C-alpha cells in the first residue's frame, strides 16, 4: 500500500489530537477505506491493523445500509459494549476517503467523543482536500 | 477395511525385520496403509529364499493375492532387489496397492460366488480430485467425480446415484485406478438408517426436513435452469 | 430450518462480485471501496460483503453472499459462513501465489467445507497455465480436503451455473 507521506502526516496529527482530547480513549486509528491503517495512537499496537480492517467493514456496511434505506451519506457508526464504545466515522474525500476509528473504555462519554470525532473528521477532510491522491 | 496386509515367507530374520520396519515407516507416504499379518491370508506376500526347503504347514498355508520375491541381482516383474532399499519397498507397496484396486474394479460381482460375508461390497473412494484432462475423457466423468467426491460408493451405487451407465462408471473407475486416484476397500452393505427418535411425530419431522432440503435443491436447479437432478433428488 | 444461503469467497480480483452479479436477479448490495493496495490491479475492492438474491418458484429467497477476499478481513468469514449450504472458492491463477491462496481459503473455511459442500473454480488458466488444476488438487489434498476443482471464467454465466450444479450434486449425494 502506498500512501503519500503528507496524508500519513496529516492523519497522524489528527489522531494524536483526538487521542489527547477525549478521556478514556484506548485507540485512535485512521485507515484507508479498504482497511489499511495509516496512522494510529493506541495502548495496544497489536490491535491496530485488526481495528483498521474491522472499521472499514463496519463503515462499508453502514454506508450501504444508508444507501438502501435512502438515508444518505454515512456520517458515523456507534457501537456500545459492556465496558466501552466504538465510534467509526468516514472522512469524506473524493480522492482519498479515510475511516477514523475511536475506541473508548468505560470512562469515555459518548457525546464528548462524537463532538471531538466530528471536529477531527472536518479538519482531516480539509487537509486531505489539498493533498495528492494515493499512489501519486 | 482401511489397510492392506502383508506377510513374509522364507525371508531371513534380518530382512524380515527390515521389511517390517521400513513398511511401518512408510505408512503415511505409501498410497495405502499396510499392516503385517501372521494369519496366512494376506494381500501381499514377500517371498524369500532363506529356507527353500521349508515345507512347514505355516509356510505352505500362506495365501496371498500378490507375491513379490526377494532376489539378488536385477529384479524382474514381481521381484524386489536385495539388499532392500526403502525406495524400492515404497514402489512395490504402491504398485501392489494399484493392482489390488484394479483387480477389485474388474471384479464382476454377479459372476462371483457369494463370499462368506455376503453383504460385503467393494467401495471406491477418491484419493484426490482428478486432473481436468482425465475428466474431459468423457462428458459424464465430471459428474461421476463429483458424486464420488461426496461419498464413497460401489460401482452400482455410483451408477444409481449419478444416473450414469454402469459401463461408463467402470471406465471412469479404471481411469482413476490407472492414475492411483481411487482407493478400494471392502465394506459392509449400508445398514438400514437408524431410527430417528421414538415418536412417529419426530420421524415425520425428520423426513419432512430431508424432503424439504431435496426439494430446495430441485427448485434451485429449476430456477437456474441447470442440469438434471440426480435420481435420488428426483424421487424426493 | 433450512438455510437458503450460498457463499462465494476467494482472492481479490478472482471474480466473486462478478459471479454473484451473473446470477442475482436483484441489484447487488455491494460494499466496494477504493483499493489502495498496489499489488492488486483493481479500482474497487469489497471490504464488507456482497449480496444478491434469487427467487425460487415458491416465492422463497435464495441468498448469495460474497466475502472480502483479503486475509485481513478473515474475521468476517465465520460470520458469513453461518448457515450457508455451501461454498464456492474462486482462485485467480494469475495471482502471485495461487496455491497459497487455495490453502488460505481451505483453512479459513474448513468448518463450512467439512459440514456442507465446496467447489473450487480456477480462473485465468488460459493465460496462466501454472499451477495446473492437478497442482491445486494436490495442494488441497495436502491439507486433507477433497473438493471438485474446475477451470472457470466467471464472466460467463454458464461457468457460474456449472459451479452451482457441482455444488448441488454434492449436496444431493451427501450422506
């Protein structure tokens, strides 16, 4: 997988910011739409690639559910567990779409997480719009 | 019966020990598993010349489907060279296994006298999926291979389940045997299906499920316009 | 309850989506996204599942599912395997190591293969004759599996139907 260094760099910056901003964050992973991790900050690095692959499937299935039900573009998939929350958001970009994943433990607050995730997605989308496409 | 048997006759104690050790080691590499027997009836007898004058009852009583002689010098057909080499032993075991499979194929059941185990039959199982060139020898071979890959069968059972003629099944099994792709084994005739539960309602539910499944396959075939269902599916 | 579900799997580019599209009567549900893997010459790749349907003459639906092919999506394989009547594995013979691919899917779907039925279709044999079908057969045997293996071009509907015909023949003959 070839990803332009500027994209990696922009994604890593966003990931770091989000990780620090949300209490209870265990992992933040930015990945390509087809499930390759390009930037991450996590308490368990062994999980990074698996989170990237799973998040791309979750985002793709969420997106197709939106299309089938005529509800429009996917914004976010939230999955709640006994002891934490998984938030998957698409970073829209016509050339370099990404998936941003946030994994929270029980200390995390959903509203806070969604607010910061949306901020990060917007910043990252703006950065991507100015960058070259994959493989360039 | 998943293994073949061998016996030694007039073989020196050293070669006897060697043969048994080699064959034990080769089980897993050889096409069939082999076990020694001392009961006088075996699939293969290694015939030595250690004691040519041995006229003991046990030596004379050996009945084997195949005999391979241990010879010094260049071996001919049905001979193996001394000293024994593991590669030669493996080749011999596989050659005899193929010959046994082929002779089982050629056995014409109706013309044979009934054996003591009257319900025993020769069942054939695919060792692995045949090469495409073999399957192209006849338009029915793909279907026969598919049926045989699903479960082992005797020749008649294969013909019944595939709806293909007995002659074509014979040609198919012969072609497989030539490539060492079929394993023949004696098996008891299939026992009647076990009783499902005790209650008539439980039996009825089981029968309905089976019939619904067969009906699903038929519907799918009809919907996609593919092939003819097997005679069994058609009957369901 | 009888499940009415058939699963397609295989490497990226082997033709799973094409095979399902060839026989699905409804517009397929696809989870294709832009491909960023330079070792795969495809613009889009499946990351979730493909889904198509066939309506039987009694009105029942027969469902066709395609899995993502890449190993990193192996977590979806047991999920999609649940309740399937059989598996069609598609191998691209022009891939870097088609024999490794067949082992990956044979092992990845072993429970389904052993409990249901499976057929392997090998594509692009006309341009990539090696490994041969016999090599594929030996490889499957080496992992203890015996499945029908045939050459296919899944762009041809007849080839997809032949795969299903073989699968149904196995199911009809299972003990």
